[in-house]
């Protein structure tokens, strides 16, 4: 089982291979929002993948289109609702930490 490390809190959680990053982050009790039900429509779960990007699922067309509409997107950007875990550990940085969305 891969481990997901969540920054800035430093919390870690084990998650099943094939599970969504969003589900792992919520299981860790972290404050992340997904207003669209995980359909890549709202962009609220935008985060940066600091380590383990190659282990995640490939970016879908819907995810790319949403990321193209978000300010502050970079090469490490993913939507937690769209990225599924592979076998390797992943470190992510929550961008909306403390903002209350």
C-alpha cells in the first residue's frame, strides 16, 4: 500500500493502490474541498504533487481542461479527485490550507 504524505501538516496515510488522492486526503482528516463530486468541474481540490508524480494515473482530458482554467497551475498540479494512486509513495501539498475556501 502506498503512503500519502500531506503538506503542510506532514500527516501520512496509507491508501489502496487505485484509490483517489482525494479519498486518501479526506481519510487523513485534512481540509480539502470537492464541490463537484469528483467530476473535475470545480477545481477546488487542486494541489501540487511534490513527490511520486509518476506513480499517479495519467492526467485525463477533463482534468487538463479544468487545470487550464485555474490560476497558479504548474507542472506539479493535479486535481485530487482525478489522480489515482499507483504503487509508489506520494507527497502532496494542499494549496487551500487555512483559506476556508
